[in-house]
C-alpha cells in the first residue's frame, strides 16, 4: 500500500470515529436519559482519548513525509493539505496543556452559568482569566515560534484568515451598520406577532420548510431540543428545532438556518465521504449557508409572501393584514441586548463588539477585570443605550467560558460570504424572486450545491467562496449593499 | 500506579467505548435515517477495530502477569478473573480468522434472509457450511490444544457451563415437557383474544408495566422498534417495544421481558460501573431475569388478575369474561412452529431441538446438508406434526446465519435458573401472591435485586444463582415442578 493509501485508510477510520463521537453529542441533547450524565462523561472522554491518539499518531507524520504531493491529483493534494493541517495542530499542543484546558473550561462553564444566573461578572472573572491565560499558552504553542496569537486560534475555525484582515473588514462595515441601525429604529415599528400558534402545527410547518429547503430525510431527521443545532456529516446529518407558543418564527427560521448547515453536509460529493474533504470547509463558509438560507432566501419579500399564505392556511387569520405587513414583521428591527435574538442587521454589530474585545484580551491589551466595562461602553456606543445587567451583556454568551476565542468573527464572515454568494446567484438566476414567491427554492439550492456545497473541503475557505463567485475575492461590499437596500426600503 | 490500577483504568475506558458501540446499535434500530446504512457500517467497523485493539493490547497481558491475586480483595479478584477470561479469548483467535468470520457471517445473514423469504434451505446451505467450518476453526483456537469445541464456544455466553451438563439436564426435562405439552393441547382451548386494541393505549399500558416492574426512566427510555430489545449497562439502559393492533400481549410481555434484562443492568452495584463486573454475568442469568419477570411473575394467576382490571379500565370490555378466563388466555398453549411465539412450556422444546442439532453440526456428526431433514424429524417427534415449510422450520431463526452457535441453550438455562430463583423467592416471600394480585411486584423485585442483580459479575454464573438460592446448585427440578403444577392445573 502506498503511503497515501495507508494515510487515507487511517484518516477514514478517524473520521468514522469522529462521526460516532458527534452522534453521542446529538444523543445527549435529544435522547439521553437524564440520569446518564456521569457515565456519558466517561464515554465522551474515552472517545476523545481514542480520537486524540489517532490524530497525533506518529505514523501520520511518517506517511505525510513519505508522500510527494506531485504524485497526487488535486483531490489527493487537498486531502493531504487538510491532514497536514490537523496533524500539525494536534501535535503542537502539549498533552498536559490540552488536558488542563479541558478541565478549566469545564469548571469555567459551570461558573459562567452560575454567574449569569446571578448577574455577577466578578464571580466569573477568575475563571475567565485562567481560560484566557491557557488559550494564550495554546496560541503560543500553535504559532510555533512566531505569528499572531489570535491568528493561531482563528485557524481552527477559519483556516487562512487573519485577524488583521477581519479587523479591516469589520471596521469598514461598522459605521454604516450603526447608521443603518438608527434609520431602522427611527422608522415606524413593524407589526408585532400576537396570539398563540399550536406547537404541533409549528412542527408540521417546520418539517415542510426543511423539505422545501432541500433537507433529505433519507439521510437526516428532525428532533426537538433546547437549542437548535445540526450534527453529523455524510449520510447521517441530523437537525433539531424548538417551539415557543407565541413565537413561531423562532421555530421556522431556526429550522431553515440548521437546514442550511445540514444540506451543506448532505450535498458534499459522495467521493469525499468520511475523508477530510467530506465536511464543510470552515465555520464561516458553513455559516454562509445557514445565513443565506435563513436571511437572503428565507426572509426575502418573495419567499415571505409564500410563507404568509402557508401560515394563513395553517393557523387561520393571525392578525397580520397582508404579505407586505408580514414581510415587515419577519424583518422587524427592535432594540435588544441579546445576540441570538438580533435581526440580520444588528447581529453583525454584536459580533464586531465581541471580536474586538476578545482580540484585545488575548493580546493582553484588555485585562479581564476591565472586560465588563469595555463591553458596556462599546454597547452604548454602537446601540445607543446602556446594558442593564450582566446577563444581558458580557455574560450572555457561552463561548468564552468554553475557551472559544476566535470563533465569534466566523458568524459575521458567514454573513459576508452569504452576501457574496447571493450577489453571484442573482446574476445567474434572473427569475429568482418569481420562483421564491411560489415557495420554489430549488433553483437557488441547485446553484449553491453546484457552485459551493458539492466541493466540501476541496478548496480553502477563501477559494471556495471565490470559486463560487467566479473568481471574485470575498468582500463585504455585496452584504452591505444588500443590507442597505433591504433595510432602507423597509424603513421608508 | 499499581498494575491493577493501570489495568482497571484501561478496562474502564474499554467498557465506556463498548457502551458507545452498543448505543450505535440501539440508534440503528430506533433512530438512524434509512439512508445512513453504508456510513454506519464504516462507523461500526471503526469502533470494532478500536475495541479489538484494546482487548488484545499486550499491556493487558503484562498487567495481568504483574498482578498477584492474593493482594486483592474478592472484588479485585473477580475483576481480574473477568479481564483474564476476555483477554485469553481475544488473543487466542487469529485476527484473520476473526475478520473472515465477520465477512462470512455478513454474507450468510443476507443469504439467510433471502432463503427464508423463498423457503429455500438449499440456497442457505453453502453459507451455513462455511460459517460452521469457521466456527469449528475458532473453537479449535479457543480450546487451545484440547477440550470440547462446543464448550469452547459456549464460554462466550455461559462461562463455566459445559455441553455435557446441559445435554444431561435437557435430556432429563424433555420427556416430561413432551408429555405436559400433550396434556395442555388435549385440554379445552383457552379463550382467544378478539377485537382490536388502540396502539397508543397499548404503549401507555406498556410504560405503566415497565415502571411497575421497576424500570427506572431516569436511566432508561422506551422506544418502538421492529424487534424488542434491551441495550446498554449502568446509567443508560434503553429498551424497545412494539405494538400490534390485535395482539396487546405481544407489546405487554415483550416490555416486561426487556425490563427484566434492563433492570438487571440498572440494579448492579454502582461501584462496578464501567468495569467487567458492571454487566449481567451471562446470557443464561440475564435470561433468568427477563423470564422470571415475564413468566413466573407476569403470567401468574395473581398478577394477571391485576392486569385484567388494568386492561378493562383501558380498553373497556374486550370479550374475556373474567380474570380466570384471562389467566387462561394469557397462558394459552397452542400449536405452532415458531420459537419466538411459543408459550413458556413449549419454548424449551424448541431450544432443545436447536441445541442438539447445532452441537451435532459442530462435532461433524450432522452434515449441514442433512440439517433440514434432521430438524423436521425432531420437530415431528416432539411436537406431533410436520413442519410445513422451511421458514417455519430450519430457516426461522437468525442465529446460525450470524455464527451464533452455543447461544441457544442459554434461553432454556435462563428458564431453569428462573425456576430456581422463583422457588427460593417464594420460600422467602410467603405473601407474594397477595401483593402480585394488587399489581405490587416490589417485594419480588427487591428480593431479586438483593439476592442476585446487585452483584453483577462478582460471582460466576453458576455461583450467582447458587448464592441467590442459599447455596443450592442450579437444577431443572424447580422449573419442571412449576411447569407441571401450572399447566396441569390450567388443563384441568
């Protein structure tokens, strides 16, 4: 067997085991009996141990050294590129540091949940200080003798991207977003949804929406969970959704969002099954799919016109006069503190705040002791009102407690990529609005599948977007033009 | 760390991984999307590879060699005994033989399903010949230079038991069973269940029965599946059940049966969690729990009196006049070909037939080519009428296609053990019938938990039963006395 074949056999098994571990996570959120938590912890730890041992297996390094990429085709070269990246990453972090990070983040996560319930940042502060210090050590190990620490962490989520590039992009977007936000909030408020919506009927509409957006239930399933998520790759990609009696949009748009993630995985070339190319290529590109499904397609005037009729057929008259009013309701811009409840316009301001603060923390320019003040100052500057309590501010997100630094910007990168893709798609599909108005998402899905999804991890994240956009490098301009057009018109 | 501690740390992780692999099996039968079969096969194979590598890890042999059992308490000695048994077993079978068995049984299983659908034993015959030949080779490897081949395979299912001992026991039981069977079939037939029974209500009764029989839903869950089964150990023990519109007993007694398996696992001492002692000790002892729950308790006159009222409350008048008639309906003995549909009396005759035939096949005394004839001859001798087609005869069970030889006798061993336990339980609980008549299974469950279940794998299977029966060695006499009393009275 050639070194390449031996490497790929090893990697395929590792990928299969990673799918098993991922499904344990799905099970924990959907099916696990409540009393099984301790045992499940042991099971997860054992799986992590197996996966880690395979990822740092010295044979991987030997196979990589024995392979001459010139002997391989483009797919083989891409496989090797991804294996090498994962191997370098796994072998650079000392095992005791990884173990300490796992321990500390588990403790920090519990401390965060308790602190959030009490609106007490001071109680969380020492835990976050330890987590940041450990992530700095990890970044030093990953950067391996040089390079930006934030960039080192970012590579886990968005390979090839740099913090400087993101900062330049975000800094360019921010004034316009703040301005647009003011315009939207100064306008007459959108009609609010009132009344209650049967939750079984919500789930029925949700399943219909999932199928409308191309989710294949032959290789997927939908369950209820506390938080919506998508889990798994290849032939077994499961999503969850949730219902709230008075807020059917939460159910519907969560489902469409997760279907964006899930169909990306389902649509990857079968030839890449259980290989490093068989997953979505980065968090940012993944988020571009969930966002374009949810926002550019799902919250468009054309598609909401169809959804309005579906909701009327399902729930009867629910107090929204017509499809134009419904479009405004779906896209309402309201005051609020919470990122996960934000509209597609304000969402990016939430992300930019977090990106700047976590970058400063990691660089040592912002002591954790000053984080809450910095958060509140920045929020007041961008949103125009003061944070009222820590659970509505610095304690609202789980990420930092879990050591996730470098992850936040991928959400807005996803929006930026979605903007690029949507511009290119519209150029190719002049009749897009007409089909969306009939609830026909098919042409858009086919375009996304062929331009991007089918290729999985074949190209780098940046090149994946550029390939889909016929060579145009990712830029924030299309997203900003889209947001300006949409929310200026809505405010008129 | 001492060799014992190092060994146990390794073994605990292996047990945790085995739980994960087992839960994949559960998922496959309950939750898996239909299109995920190929990927699931890869996932299962990868997990099996990991488990096998850990089971034959040379360090296990080194730790075992370094441990002096005299340094350990009784629990430690039992742990080492179980680890040694598993290690010897795993290391004796050459990897290529194990791989060939996995391949051939997969093919044989598919061939069996096709042959059964066509009632065509000849189509299955070459596959079974290969499987038997491979199992003979495996038995030679396991017996390691001597010893009975059947005994070597039997150790996987019922450690410490021998084929000669089982044969002597079964040969002693068989004439009485044939005689009792005649008596039962000559009597006036029991009232048949007619009408239909709402399947959601069946599930509600089934859940109530599961809880009545002590199933803890904090560490378990009930789902529907094609075949009822119990899966998992420790804090995560799941069962499945099924419904048929006209046959609620199938649902109810399948549930009680699986709850017997599941509560055995749930009730094992927490100190044994994820260790070799943290599972039911053998197939036979496991089956003794499912059978005593299902039959000696669940099909008793006293308990069926309570169940009759539950069914009347749930389904209204369902055409059975009173609790005495209901008891006869529940315990009806009818003609039939199929093992899994047999009553508790005839079931054992089905097992004895299979035990004698598979033992002869393995010994080379019965060529596979003559198996169907031998089956049909034996069936006519014991049941009094001819097999009408292969799917009602030699092709009815999946076991041999999967290479399971040595497994069948554990079903009847379970009945024998259940007979022993029930005799001892009745001696300790003089008011058992009075509580069963109130639907109170608690005293019986407490007795089983304390006498047997809590101890898990601490003692050998034989000693586990003997311990629960205050030293009395397992014997078929209590079961035969129970069956004679019950079915003679029912036939009167």
